[in-house]
């Protein structure tokens, strides 16, 4: 009997380091889940590969896919669309393989409505000073933009209550390890295996 895979949604506030922790998780082969490559309309950065880092598409193409109902979720973030193509997720889950999404919070909340039995993991900053240091360290934003991002991060942190797990990103390797352990343990939840045992009991022949 092949169970459907779990949909794992890894999310958290802007600037918390979701991408870095995700890369750390996938840098070693000790996991069974697959990464769902997102689609975006933002320009490709140097070193990024189409189909590996993202599917880079035009706004028109992206909006067509939205209209055709082919996105599991999508959000507009800093003027660009980001979204999860539905077909890859469904096909992979149907094969019994877990799928890992790394997405921002608005998208995660959409997935929660559509797939309530997904595993929702929220990455948190150890504190707001740390987040501010990280945003300043990137060197890409003005003081005013950083202040706005911090305000937004506070609102986003409050959304943690919609998730199943909170993981602190105090150290990348540790955070990655915690996420992997959560996913492993999730498979042992009684509600996820009870169907199998119910069938086993029903199929038992009386002697
Ligand atoms: P970046 O442009 O730095 O690669 O990503 C910006 C933000 O978009 C990050 O917070 C990232 O997690 C989020 N993101 C990446 N892919 C998706 C997606 O498919 N859906 C949503 N909602 N957000 C995404």
C-alpha cells in the first residue's frame, strides 16, 4: 500500500534565513523529501539556473497559470509574483514522496486552507535585533526600508500561531537538523498511520 506523501511547508518572516536553512537541508542526501521549485517573475540573479533555483517566467505567463488554476498558492512579494506550480506537487505526493515548499507567509496561509493536513513549520529569528543586523548586513536596503521590514516581520511573527512547529534560526546547521527531525517524526503520528492499521484489521481473516 502506498501512502500519499506529506506536504511540508517551510515558511517564516522576511529576512529570517529560510533560503539558507533550506539550502543546508538539501545539501546532504539524508532526507527523502523533494524540493518543489517555485515559479517567479523576478529577474534571474547571477548564478541562478532556470528550473533549478526557480522557473523564471514573465508576468503574462504567470497570470495565465493563475487563471488556469495551475498554482497551489502564489503571492506578490516586493513587486514580483512567487508561486508553487500545482502539478509537480500533486504528482510527487501521489507517488508517496514528501514535498518540501519554502515560501513566504501569505502563500503558506493559502496552502493551510487548501491542505490543512500539511506540516507547517515556521522559522523564527532568535530576536528582532538579530533580524535587523541581518537586514543591515545584506547592505541592500535603506534605513527606512529596514524599519518597514522590521514592522512587517513583527506582524509576520504573530502569524506563527497558524503553524504546527516553530524552529529558531540561531544557527543554520542546528535549524536544518531540527526541521529534518520534525519531518521524520511527523510520519509516526497516529492520525497519519491509523488508516493503514484499520485496513490491516479489516483484512484479517478469522480462523
Ligand atoms: P527571493 O527573491 O529572495 O529568492 O525570495 C523572496 C521570498 O519569496 C522569500 O521569502 C521566499 O521564501 C519566497 N518564495 C519563494 N518561492 C515562493 C513561492 O513559491 N511562493 C511564495 N508564496 N513565496 C515564495
